[in-house]
């Protein structure tokens, strides 16, 4: 039985979370720490967190706040890379605009951790049996009085008092609340990996530093990000039409040929930057970047709400995605604990979430436009300097 505290009639209430990413896991864990239970339905057949995603900077006032609520902040500090806050900024000629070096003494407010490590930390603290793998949601049917009937592709059906959509950009729960859909931002990224960079490609490792490297020009970017396993994840980024990834003719399933063709798009960039492409090994993954409308709100409905990308998908250029998902989880959990009525909890959470997420979404959109606009490196340097001056 998946329960939370009793409602006004003394009946146990059931909470289901759709999606087992950092947001969904954080919500389940904080509820458990407060004596409540929830089930997490995850479409993956098993825990694949160790293979997921790159490095994340976890912010003090959002992601780290949620980890404190989950009782995991000290464990996080032991795993986090405070030197991962290093940041280097170049233009296509190799001219350096910024070279920020962080300390390693746990004094930074945005340390890095690999997504898989973060999910592993959360999973280590969650009660066994909380996560139901191999459950892909097909449909959520409102039954009235806030209850929803959840239908999964394996034939399983559950009826719950609260369903939380933590199921990302193309959420199956979002349509219960709004017609808003994720829209293409105008940015496409191609992900490569420089494996074992420090040993096998020391010149790339030296240029990248211990954290992130941005090289910006011509409405394009080469973005490098050192991960905890020693690889540098590389994101070749293009301001382009949505169809370009399909129409460009690059054979992404043939990495060596794809690299040759990708180099043509950066033929007048400095050789030190092109080494990120030369040195890449293994699979190449193209992806489009999507967003929801900035400031999205919806008419509140009983028994359903959203957290994370399902609620406020934005580009990665504010570094807020996972942080807001975890903050949402903490705020929703706190509201559920504090309120005797689930729908009062939803209302309190959503009003708070709308305010902080809309600010971040606007920042993300503004930063994307700056990063892929004219004189991007100089403008980003000026923007960062203004932040430091505050």
C-alpha cells in the first residue's frame, strides 16, 4: 500500500510520482523522511542512472537546499567536485576572455557532480520497493474528487489521490493541466566524448581545465565539460532550424566520418579548439533543445501537479534544470507535510514554483540568445562580470 497521511475522513491517501530522475527521487525521499510514502513509476527497465547525463552544478539555494531536506548534504559534499566550478571562455580564435579557478575547500556554492552519481546518492537512501521499474505511463484518467487512474504499458493500473508529473520535457501528465507543449529553441547540440582526457589527450584536458570550457562565435559553440570519470563531454552547438539534424547529411552512426564532416563547420576555428572533435571517441548523439513558454501557469486541478522539466522546461543556459527539479520536489514535499489537504498543498507549492521558475526560465532564454548572438564571448564576459560585481 502506497500511502501518505490520512485525509479528513481518516482514509489513507496514495501518491504516485511519474519519473525516476533527480526530481522524482528527491520528492519520494523527502516524503519518506517525513513518515510518508510514495511510489515512483519509472519507464526504464532497471536503474540506468550510472549511464545518464553529464556533470551538473548543484546550486546552494536550490539543489543543495533539497539535499539538506533529504538528509544527504554531507554525503553530497564528500562526492562533489568543488574544483568543477572552474570556467574558461574563448572565442573561435583561441583568445581567452575568462579563466576562473575555484578552490577545492568546499567553499563554492555551485560544485559539480555527475548526474549518475547524484541519482545513485538519492537511490541509496530511498526505501526498497519505492521505485517500480518497467512502468511506462500510457494514460492518466481523471476520476473526479482528485483521483486519477494510471494505465501503464505493461497492463498495470493504479488509482491514486495525487499524481506528480516528474516525467520531463514531453510529460504524459502535463496535458492534464495545460495545452502548452515543448517548443524547439532554435538550438541543436551534438554530443561527443573525449575519454580519459588527462592521460590520452592532455592538450585538450589542459585547455578545458577542471570544469567547463565555452568557445563561442558565429552562432555556434564548442562546449567542454569535465566529468568525474575523467571524460570531457563535448557539445557542438548550432543555432539552426529544427530540421537541420535530419537534413545535414552527417552520418551520426558513423563516428569517424561524422567527425570529419563536423570539422568542416569549424574549419576557421583555432586548432586547439578543433582538437575537441579530433580527440572524441565513441558514439555521437545529436539532440534538439526545447523549452516551455516562459512564465507558464495553468488552471489548478485537484490531485495533479508537475515538477521539473514537466513544469518549466528551459534551455541549459542558466544551469537551473536539475536544481529547479530538486527545489520543486522539496517545496512540494514540505507543502504536503504542512497541509492537511493535498489540494491546499498543491496550491501553496504551485504559487511558489511559478515565481522562482519564471525568473530562471527568462534568464535561461536570455542567456541562450546572448551565447549564440554576435560578439558572444565578449558579451558573456561582460554579463559574468556584472554578476560578480553584485
